[in-house]
């Protein structure tokens, strides 16, 4: 009775064709499998993190896009493990809602001042014009 949640399901940078499964206004920017695991374990789910698994539609092979979280949604008799999460969609929406509140996310937001001070480069010509 385990369900799989890939980070692509909750990523607001993805389209539905690329694997996003929740509305874009509720999705999170580049979630990781460890963040999903932390959020679900904190609420009381039985969670298993598989680091080397990848979402099949994911073309980028970077480490940050790897990982899959397996969550026990229902018991052997078919009853939900946690009554407030009866469906897989409810779990995904909860994870997307809670990930931005994590300490790792709130600390990262403070150090973005350096990125704003990048110099703007001028336009460069692509090639010679033909006459």
C-alpha cells in the first residue's frame, strides 16, 4: 500500500506534460526528495527514501532531481494510515504547502542579495549580414 512521489510532481517549473500533478499556484520551486521525506515523516507517515531512483520523464540527470519517496498511504485492510490524508493528491498538496516553510528554505531566501548585483552584458551580434 505504498505510493511513490517524485519531486517532479510538485515542481512549479514543470508543465503537466513534464510530470507536474498539482496546480501550478500550489506547486513548489524545485523540491527535493529529502524535503518531501522530511515533511511527510514529520506528519507521521511511514516513509522510505530511494535516492538513486529517477522520474522517467526527467531529462536532467543531476543529483538534485534524483530521488523518490515511498509513503504508506493505506494499511493492509485498505483503511488510510492517517485519516486527514485519504488520497495521494491530498498528500502531494500537503507536501507542496509545507515545503516552503522548512528551515532550509527560509534560510536560503536570506542570502539572495549577491545574485541581484550581477552586471548586465551588452548585446552581441550573431554574425555578418548578407548583402
